[in-house]
């Protein structure tokens, strides 16, 4: 089968170069996500507090530095 100039489907995790992480960063790194805060770390300094956020569609909660939260709904 000649694949040149054909459209194909594949999983992001199967990309060899660049790494899947680099690919996702390039495609979606600037998109804004929204989720429900489940917990906060207790490190004292405002610059060191992290937020555990449940995001719809994500298999696991994500952890984000609190100082990077863009807004609260």
C-alpha cells in the first residue's frame, strides 16, 4: 500500500518524534481548562501552594500551582 500523500489515523501515544508530550504542548499548550478544586496543598508560602483539580474528561485529577489559576467561577 502506498501511503505517501494519504491521510492516516494514529494515537498520540504512538508518535515517535517529537515526544507525545512535546506534540500535545505544541497543539494544546495554550488552551484553558476548567475544573473543580478537590484539595489544596498546605505549604504555607503562597508561591508554593498547589491545587488538585478534577477536570471533566481527564482520567485523573491534575495538580496546578495555585499562582497559575487564571480565574474562579
